[in-house]
């Protein structure tokens, strides 16, 4: 009986448990069914989107950079389609081994491998890294064969920046180079564009925002192994803007070669190693041998490196710059990829600083080209008239000092126009003293000196046009009359850029307006710039014009051999000492410029406008350590202006 009772209770317990288990299973089944319904039906669209997101990879597409064109549409900076090898670090277990495998095909140097590894460390591993740009067809073919075992490798079509004119327009175009950390911080989008190139100098930098364009977006369908299957483009990349410049490539090339050549009967050295060896020692040595294709000897039997300097020509009515030459130049194509340490060191350590844009950043005492400023200030102040005469005996005694004229025999009794024609220093010493440095400063500013031209280049120098306040603020001492004497011939503290000298000359030639330079072409009459009035009396401008014309056309003009036939040219020579001549040196006899070490030779300058009767173009020219403005700078300037005028006449036909 007792046993039967226990069996009954056990059966009851088991039944309850089975019911509980069954109920639990039913509940669990219901939950699973509900979840399956939610996953498969209710949230189908949502999970389809998630699946698509895993199946497709989104990437930004580099936009073609806008082009820089000359006034006639010829290419100064453009793009060439290339293929790049990139790697995706997230899919590569051993970066160094991967790169060592690739280097057998694309010849990566050890330093390049270390640079790539550093870039990988500096960014998230889901971002691609460019391993090699501008792959050859042979490299592409060999890499394609290897690609099945190169996990994380991809080939991308990209653009390489090209500069067809090379060094001749390098300081105008500037160059681009790969985006760095600072660029990415300023524009995070660049992080996703491994091929990005940023303008670093010249107009590439100035117009970076216009030239860059807008990136596109593409979706890449991936298979289960993460390999791309097909590309779907969501948004087309928008190319950057093309910019047409006022520069004329023909004139630019002619001026660059003419300036490098210096004196027209000398062929400059082309071998940079020989150039470097001769910079500090220009004597012809027995152990130096060159072929006739490299060099001709000058009149004293010396080997001649190419000249250094700057040349600018601008339209006096529109301000358009027709040519802007700085020599020596450099090849901007070197920067389009990652510049090697060797090339960078070579450019930076070159004794003639090829990276320097001498037109806007080179500072030079203007020398006698400043005499128009001094004469204009003196005429405006009423301290002299056109007919005011001074006697030049070859020196000017003032206080305890003697200031010498370049012509130690003197120029005799000269008026203002004759003083410009013959570049009489003694005349300008005296009128500078009578005028005062503050009036000279004010006139120089009106003519564009000592002020930024705002032509669009970073690192443009403003120069120095001193006055009394400047001396106190910069030196902590008072201005002295002797300093005014030296400023009267454009030396002492006075410093200008070649572009400022071109602006000064253009304003004098224009007569009415304070024209400013520009590098963007003026297209049609609607874009004609408006300039403020110059506010210099016409009769003063007349004296300057007549004096400058006498320089090239007068019987005793310092550039009388170098006038332009038919059109006529008005100009002013300048010869600037770079090393002070002591009293003892004068007594012993001044060493000829050509017999001095190159860096101790005078600078040669020339400014001009032409045609004389109906001026159109203004020019400034500096030949570093070139010697005389009359014998070196004037003939080069004559040839350049003649070329520009001839081109202008052909366009008008």
C-alpha cells in the first residue's frame, strides 16, 4: 500500500515536471519563431542594408587638378595619367616582408621602405598607403602576375603633376608635393586620398583651392575574401579650375635663356659640377678641361658660369606680367612624387639658391635706378627745377666725409635731365640732401617701392624704403644727413625687389595711374582692372621721361649703345656695390669688377619702358654680380624688350 502511494506521488511529480519542461520548450520555440520572424521578415530591409555595407567598400576618388595655362593657352602645369601601387595595411600581416617582396619589381630603396613603414604607423591601418607612383608598363605586368599572393595590394589610376616648361617657369608655377600631417589636420578629407598633392609654392600654392577640385566617391563590390569584384561610381570627381595667366611662354623662354647667357658673345657652362667649382675661383686652371660645347672663354680667358638674376616685363596699362624670370631655376617635376633627400639637399645647398624667386623675394639695393624717385621728390618739393644745375667734380664733400661719383673725372655742370642721362652721383647727393629722406620715402611709396605688390606669391618681400621713423624703430638711433646722401643714389638702407622696380617703371610710363601687377590674364574689356590715380604732376613725369630717354638716346647716355630701333626705349642703368670700397683701396687703385671673386662683384641693373612715344611695356632686370648696368644689364634688357615688342606686333596683325 505504502509502495503504491509512493509510485503515485512520483508519477504526479514527473507529470508536473514534464508539463513544465514542455511548457518551457513551447515558450522557447515561440520566442525563436518570433525572433526568426523579426530577423527574416520585419527587419529584412535593415539587415539587407547592413549586408550591403559589408559587401561594398566606399572610397574617395582623386579629382584631376586644374591646369595653369599661358596667355595663349599653352600648358604650364597639367596632369599625366599614371598607375600607382597601393597597399592596405589591415590585410597584411607582415609589412616589411610584403615590401621586400615588392621591391624586387619596383626597386624600392631601403630609405623608401622605411619612409613607407613610418607612414603606415602614422595613420589607421584601414587607409591605403601609396607604395610607388608612376608604374611602368613592365612593372604593372609583373605586379599583376604576383597579385594573387600580394594580399592587400591594389592598382589605382591617378594623376602626376607635370610642368612642360621645366625650370623656365618654375618660380611662377611653383610645385606640388604629397599631403603631410599638417595638411590632413587642416583638411581631414585628405586622409582618404593617398594620391593627394598640395601646392607648396608659386601659383600652385596661391590658387590651391581653385586648382584642387572636388573628390568623387566610388563603391567597390567585394567578394567573401575581400577582393574587389566591380566598381560602382556614386559621384563623379569634379576637376579643378583651369587658370589662364598673362605669362607668354615664348617671351619667358627667350628672356630666361638670354639672362643666363649674360654677354651675348659668351656661351655659359652647362655642367653644374664645373659651375660649382668656378663660383669662387673663376681663373682658368690647367687642370680644368671642358669642351667647346660647354663654354667659351671671355675676353680675359675665364670660364663663365651662367648668370644669376631676375627679369620682369609688365603691361603698363593692365598690369599683366608678360614674363617673370628668376635664374637659376629648378625642375618642379622633381617634387611631383616624394623628393629624394639627395635632390632636396642639392637644391638647398646650391650656392646660387635656385629655389629663391628673385623677382619677388630677392632684395637688392636699386642703385641709380632709384634716381627717378629722388628727382621726382625734389621737383615736387620745389627744391629744384628741371633746369637746376650742379657742378660735378667727381666727388662731393659733406662734413668729414667725401662721397665719390662713379666717374672720378666728374661730369661738369649738369641739369636734372643730364644728371639722369649720365647718372651723375654728385647731382643726386645734393638734391637728396635738399629734399630730405621723408619726402623721398613718400615718393618711393607712391611709385610702388617698399610695399607688397600682392601679386599672389607667398614669401614676397616688401623691401626697405627708410625714413626717420624707420631708423629709430629698427635701429634705435636717429637718422643722419650722411645716410640721406647715400640713399640719394639708391644705396645704404634702401632695398627693393625686381618686381617693385618694374612697378615703379610702369607707373612712370603710365603717367596717370598707380598700376599694380597681376598674373591672371585680362580677358575682354569687362575684366579691365581699375587703378587709383598716381597723383604726380604731369610736368614732373615729363622730366623723368625725357631723362630716361636721354639714357638710351643721348650722346652721353649710359646705355646709348642699346636703344631699340624704330620704337625707341627709355631706361635707367644701375650699378650696385656689394662691398664697400675703402679709402686705402681707392688710393691703391680699385680692382676691376671682373678680377674680383664673384660674390664681391657689383650687381648690374636696368629698368626701361618702350615704345618711348606710346609706352606699352615696362621692364626691370637684375644681373647678380654682373658688373656694370651699362655693359651687362642694358643689352640684355634691350634684347628682351625687342622680343616682346615684336611678338606684340605679330599679335596685332
